[in-house]
C-alpha cells in the first residue's frame, strides 16, 4: 500500500500547478457549511483539513475566523497551502498519521478520503476520530 500511496503523491506533486488552477474556483461552500453546522461548541473552531491540497478550503475557513490546520501528503501542495494561507500545514502520508489527540473540533475531508485504500479505511478513520 505504501507503493500505491507513493505513486499517488508523485502524481499530485507532478501536476500540482495544474490541479490548483483547475480547482481554485470550485464552490464547496455547501460542504463547509455541512461540517460547521455539526460541530458542537462555540466558534472559532480548530479544523483539520484532511487532504488540503493547495489550500483553497484552508483559506475559506481562515476567512470565516476559524483556525484551520491542513494535512497533506504531497509536498508541493504543502508548500502551496502554507504560502497561500499562512496556516499550519502538516506534511503526512494518509497511511502514516501522527496527530495530537483532541486538538481538532472537526475534520474536513473534501474529496480526499477516497485516496485511502478500503482495507486501511477503518484504521485511518479511527485514527482521525
């Protein structure tokens, strides 16, 4: 599974600029709203953007006054997201997570969970929880 992950990350690193350009104007406000309405407590929320890519949604959460933290496996996306948002962005492979317990009020995973192989999904979701 590590080989598959490495190939996926290489693909995203190679096409990072094209991906950013092709997705920068996608309206995912309904996905963001769906997450926020299910978080209990008082904002601002600390939100993990799992698979943050070049940082589009990190910027949206930040503009809303939240404290977003990105997590991304593709090094070029990590660099882009940090530069574009000024947010903390963790560079971690989805199959080898090292996250602090209880830090996040919510986890946002827009079009990223499908990169986790089915056999590993229960373990990764458990670690995220």
